[in-house]
C-alpha cells in the first residue's frame, strides 16, 4: 500500500479536526435553549440535564476510546476517522430534530462511542510524518482546536439568533460533508505490514489509569492535574447557563464571548507560553499559573456586570501556563521508554475528569439557582473551581518538596 501524499493528507486531517471542533463550538451557545424547549423548564433545570448529557458523552469516550484506538491499529485509520465523522453527524441530526430530551441522550451516546477523531487523527499524523517534521505536524492539532473554537461559537451564536436548531443542522452538514469528502479522497495511512491483531486486554479503559500508581514521584502531581481538569469544567460546562441566568445574554453574545476565550487561549498557548516557561521555569510556572486560574474563577463567581466576564478572562487564560508546565515537569520525572504509558494514564485522568467535572459544576449551578436554596448564588461552580485550583497548587508544591 502506498504512503499517502503527505501535504494533501495532512490538509484533510487539519480540516477534519477544524470541522470537528467547529461543530462542537457551534452548538454550545444554544444547548441551554434547546434543552429548555424540550423539558419545558428554565435555565436551572436545563443545566441539570446539560451536565448529564456531557457526562454521557464522556463516559462513552472513556469506555470506548481504547477499543477505537486498537481497532485503528488493526483495520487502519481511515475507516475509524470516517465512522467518527458519521457519528458526530448523527448526533447533530438527533439534536436538531429531537422530539424529546431522551433523543439528545441517544445522540450523545452515539457520538461518544464513535468520537475518536482526535486520537485517530494524531495516529494518522504520526503515520505520514517524517521524524524531523512530526512535532511541527502535531502542532496542527492545537491550531485546529484554537481556530475551531474561535469560529464555531461565533457562528453558532449568529445562527442561534434565528432558530436554536440551525446550529445543529449546520454542524451536521459540516460533519457529513467532511465524511463524504474523506470517503472519496482520504487514503489509508497505516500499511498492512504495520497492523497488529486486536488484543482485548489492551482495550481496557482502566489499564493506563492503574499504571499511574507505579510512578511514585508524579502521583501527587497527577492528582494536581486532575483537579485542574475538574476545575476548568466550571467554565466549559456552566459558562452559557451562567451568562444567560445572571446577565441575560443572547446566544450571539455567548458565542462572541466563547470565541474570545478561544482567541485568548490560542495567544497564551501558542505564543506567551514559549516566553514565560523558560523565564519562570516549570515549578514556578505551575503555581503562578494556578494562582491566575484561581483568581480568574473567583472573579467570574462574583462578577456583577456582563463586561466584567470579558475582563476577567485575562487572569483566567493566563492560568493556562500551569497545565503544560505540570505535564512537562512530570514527563522529565519518568524514563524515556515509559513516556507513552505516562501520557496514556494522563489521558485517562482527563477522561474521568470530563465525567466528574460537568456533573459537579452543573449540579452546583442547579442547586444554587433553583427556587428556595439556602441562598441564590449562580457563581457557585466558579467558586468551587477556584478552591480546587488552590488545592491543586498546594498538592503541586508539596510534591516539589518531596521530590
């Protein structure tokens, strides 16, 4: 089997990732309104269902991602990528035409099972890249994510002004067109001689997570990273509900604000981090970043005007230096031949946090905004995230002293 032409295949993979992230971003500004419509409730009730929808997707991802990865090693990257795109297309169509909330859950479950586009796309990039270009080509994943999260929410906010179903239809069209294009254009990247039989033992979602226990020097830092992942779910899971409830934002305003988040994250991750990390070093970057994160979340919790949310994005997004610094510190603490195992364990941690985090944050938002709680406090999820960030900083400092 011939190797795919590098630049053409790379271009398709970039487009695939960009469209995937755009599709996810397009629907964020309108999800609360769609859920409200289906359950005939208010934004507090919608947040409760929204948390479980996110958790349903994350559970399926956690359970099936190792299997999907192994299937791509056996049957090739192309069929897995195409199935992933079809899965997303089906999910968006279910959402666009869902007569009841149950249909939204069906769509999320289908998307979670098939949604291995980032993992498989990364494997595809590794297949077609020469060693000297591999790191640069992997950088396309981050670029696609940043661009997709700038364009997607802005587009979703604009379409959502006319009808809450339009963003879902747009996302479905993008995913299905991409799948059709890929069916006719995308070549296979994994040659037959490099494929391996399916090993059921390697499909366990718990295996890589359990392996983290043997790295005594980084276990505390792994917990710290887990707390960061859970904390940022306060923004990822609650931002739309919070700004609707507290400031009466429109779908368009939510879309613009999330596009601003995407732009600022791209600036920090793509530019500032290259300047800050060498000057501060990993250890100092970690706790400085966590203090920025914690401050930003606390400011979100007590914001009194809508414009403040944009201003408070500055300290919050600067906190983004902590995650890469923490992962860099951990990677230097294990042998070179165990890096893959470590990264697999950290990916599993991220998956678990995507189950725990949305439920914790949306449940707390629901509790503190529904009628007759002890007191009304829509910013509760951000306050919880701020506390968890500080706890993460304390764990990291404690681990540095031990090491």
